[in-house]
C-alpha cells in the first residue's frame, strides 16, 4: 500500500486568514494543499524535496539546541512527520520541502553574540505557520521588530507561567502552569501585530502570537516533560495553528516503507547484517515483508553477546519473520584477534575489522550461490536511524569513539544501500517492530554496543573474563526484569574491572576477587543520561547474587555518574 491519499486541493490562507489574492503571498501556488506551499520560480531550482510527500511535515530549524531532536520526536508523537534542518538553510530550500509548519529551536547563544545564528525575515512572509521556542522565540521577535533584552535575571528549571490571554496555544489550559525555562536574554516587547499571551515573574513576554499570520513564540520548552502542558501546546500549534493532519501512524509508516523498498530494489536480491540488536532486526523484518525470500540475513556471532542472545536471534527472529538466516559462529576468530589487547579504541577497531572480513566472506559465498542460480545480490540492508543521519551530517560533531557498523565494507563489494529506518527515531523503530510482529524480547532489547561485552571488560578480553561479565550481566538484567523496571531504564549492565583485585572475606577465607561495576541510566535518546535511582533492596539483591553466584567476584559497586561528564559505556 502507498501512503494515504491527499484531500482535494485547498486554497492557501493569507495573513488575515482569508484566501490569498494575487497580491498576497503571490509566490505561492494558490492551488497547493494547505500547508504544502511551493514557491513559484524557486522550488524548481532547489535540490530539496519532501522526504515523505504523503504526509504533512514540520521542519525543525536547529539553532544548535540540545533539544532539537527531542522537539522533532515530540512533533511525531503528535502524529505529524518532522525533520531537522540547519539554521542557515535558505528559505527557498525550506519551501521546496513543502512544510506544513516550521519550528525554530532553542540555541546556546545570545541573539547579541557575535556570529549568533539568525533567521531570514523572509520566512515570516511565506505564509508558513511558525513556532519559535526559547532562542527561536527571541530571534523571531528580533527579526519582526520586537525587543530582546539582556536581563540580569536568568531563568533555569521549573518556572510558573501565568497565562494573560489564552490565544490559540493556551486555550482551555490552566491560567497558571509549570514550564521549563533555560535562558538569560528575554523578549521585553512583542513585535507589532503580536499579542502577549503569557508571562512569568522575570519574563514579561513569555509567549506571543499573531494569529492572522499564524506566527507563535514561547520562551519556555514545551518539548520537555517538565513542562506539564507542553505536549498540548505543541499539538495545538501543529493541528490548529498549522492545520497539519495527524497521519504519521505506524500502520501508514509500514505500508509506505514496504512500498518504498519494493520500488527501490525491484526484483533484486538483498543481504542484511544482523547484529542481535533492535535496529537491524526491525530493518530486516521490514525488508523481508517487502521482498520475501529475496532477502538473506547474515548473523555474525562474534562471541561477545549477552547470555542467550545468539540463540534468540536464531530461534525467535526466524520464527517471527520466516527469513533465511545464515549464522556464522566466529567466536574463536574474534578471541584470537583480541588476545593481549587492552586499549578500548583498539578493541573497537579490531572487532570492526574482523566483522567486515567475516561478513565479506559470507557475502561472497552468497553472491556465488546467487550467480549459480542466475541472479545476483545488489543491495545491502542497514539499520541506520534518523539520529545517525543528523549526527553524521554535522561538521561540528566531535568524535567520542569509533562506531562499529557494516558501513565500512570493502570497495569491491559494490552494493546499493537500503536504509528503511533512516527517517525514524529509536522509539518509532520499537513501535514499528511491534507492528511487524517481532517478539517483545527483541523489540525492547536495551541498546548494546557493536563491540559487545569486549568494551565492558576493562582490560584484556579472554574467554574466562567473558564468562564472568556475561554471568554478572545476566543476574543484573534478571533482577531488573523481576522488579518491573526494564522499560523505565534506558540501559543497565555489568562492567568487569578485570585488572583490579580487591580483598574480601568469603566464608572463612580471605579472597582477592574482581569488582563488578553496576551501571544503570535513564535517558530518552542517549545524548544525555542520568544515573538511575534504583531501590536499595534491589541493589542489595543484585549485589548478593553476583558475589554468591559469579566466581572470582567479591565486590559490587554502583556507578552514579551522569552523562555528561561520563559516557554511558565505560569504554
């Protein structure tokens, strides 16, 4: 099935809310569907096109905000498709994407800082509904003739917002509500034509709107959960202010993705590298639904997975999808390559190199088999997600650690890429997996690094040490599951300090055993994370079981470091 059909064309509204005449918004096609504007003489010159033309789209203009991805995710939770674009994207290119709405994100700079990102005032003359958030609220005010002051009183954290007139965004919401603020500068006077709709004790213009032009701004962050009515504010902007249709649903996403894969690959054969994680599993299941037995999945078992995971991939994934699976058991090969290596970056590089070589050998065997049958493998399926696309496209992204992916295949393996998840966030991928009928154990598997348990052993990776950390990790995950906290915690795992020995007393004997570090964090996107406040009795059960059931371990410690400054993984 294709994406849902569009309704009949509707005229575009002018600033006054009436259909635009030839003298108003003349750059727009008057027969375009509402919210799907095309600039005459401009759209044809731009490279940009709508990614999902069957859906109304909100573009999030990123001014360097830590919350840009979160804004985009919250928009999708309102069932409106969203994409993130850089702040310096030309207005003509924005128009070529035919957005229903534009959201200006927050940002780390002051509008008065040298070189601070600005917004092209021409955006506000296009007729596209715009919502400014935090910094976006300020640059909108500044561009349209309002006043932004450097205040001596900053607002950070929970703040009481007073609604002075409901307007569109606050209609039906409490007069006083808690919002999340993070700013130093503030709008002191709204632009001409705007109504001030809310304030706080320190911010006289905490929200404004020009309903006729469909322009809105809020100083607070509606996308964070600490803003108690934030989702409703976003929903009112998208559905009522912009008139976007809430059609971005899992059923529609599956249908569109299946159709897109079929259109891309035709009758060609494909291979997919399974890692045991949710991303590659969902990508493989989706493509299998599209092409059936034209797909072969290759599972490289490097011996670094958690307890029972290799067996689960072989058993449950095949049972739920019917896909052809080639299971390559390469634990000995990886163990030999890692012998004597302690540097974490070297571990990652070695595992990535060996994975590529093993996958290459499997791919060549499958190619030979396909050629003998009169066909050939033309495509490689990858589980690339939207955050990967955003981060890889950022020239300012700093390298934290090497990432292990199938993307580094040798040049002589010339496959076209099929990336059916590249416009989705992690939470959407999980819901998509459920829609495809994958087992809960696969869909809700916690994020796991490509190098596996090798980077959860601080020191050399040996078979004996792998057994220790695997056994401890199994106990940790078992107790978390029994406590009903599995979906509340982003990641929980055990780390073995393999080169450290601590003195202990077990029975009547003095021992010198290894410490196990327990790491549990809460997060929404892994960009930031906080250590999980696990109940004391749960910590006690985990500690007792680990020291009693795992040989050579006599101590358990709990890591209470957030990200930043620490990373989630230890290596």
